[in-house]
C-alpha cells in the first residue's frame, strides 16, 4: 500500500457493541497514529457502536441489510464520498462479496476471536473449550469472499485455563483484540 504523508482514512463496519471500534478510535487519537476513522457503517440500527461514533463526532450510518447487493452499493457510495483507504470489519457479522472487494479495490481487514484458521464463524470460545484446546486468541486478517479467511496479518494467543468458561475466555480474548487491531493496521500500512 502507498506510504504517504497524512493519515490514512479508515471506515469501520460494525453490527453491534463496538468495543473494537472504541479501541481503534482511542488509538487513532494518539499523536503517533497513522490513521483516522472517517466513517462508521452498521447493518444494525440499534448497534451500540453507532451511538459511540455519534458521541465521538464520527460520521456514521445505518444501512438496512435488505440484501447484500443493496447494502454494498450504498456502502460503496459512502466509501467513495469519504475517500476511504482501508475498511476494518469490527464485529461486522456479514460476509462481503467478491464484487464488493473488487469494486472497493483497497484493503479490507477483519478481526476474529480465534486462532484462525481454527474456528471460523460463531461460538469460537465455546468450541475451543469444548475441544480441550490449550490456547485461544485473536486474529486480524485480510478479507476475501470466504468467511474468516484470507492472509493473516497478526495473531496473538493466550492460554486457556482449566477454570475458564466461555465468558471468561471471551473477556480475555477481547482484551487481546483491543490490543492487536491497531497494531495490525500499522503493520499493514507500513509493510504492504
Ligand atoms: C469481537 O469479538 C469480534 O472479534 C467478533 O465479534 C466481536 C465484536 O465485538 N467478530 C467476529 O466474530 C467476526 N467473525 P465488538 O462489537 O465489541 O467489537
């Protein structure tokens, strides 16, 4: 990716709580940040992350997910309008189409609460505990048209303790997510 002066413009796609959005925003406000968040898009009108974006004075939009084609068409208009360089999916629970990836033509990345390629999809913590895994973690990866696939940018793992429950593991992994998402963006912006 082109290394230019000025901060890269990021759009964050969400579907809910928005804690990753929050941590990205916090980082983006530091002096050293190489990026700024210029746009937040949600497919859910009641996503908590939208309220947070409004409070933080970031342009934010709810786009009804009546169908993928329409959602992506409207998103592309906004991405163009706000001159977005990179899309970060942060708890965005939809799969983007090949056509959308091609039309956007700049990187799209995603964060996922497992050590990919293990446990794509939902219930990652439940599955890791059920299978008796020794480790779990979080992964930031390039998005392709397959769910939770694509080249891994950064991954960090954590030990699963005997005492861990789905809830406690989720909490620990979320902490990792908040730490590695901005790191992964910096890595992407400076090395690719
Ligand atoms: C996060 O744990 C994120 O990794 C996960 O949804 C949660 C959203 O939390 N994403 C996926 O599972 C995508 N496959 P947040 O809304 O508080 O950032």
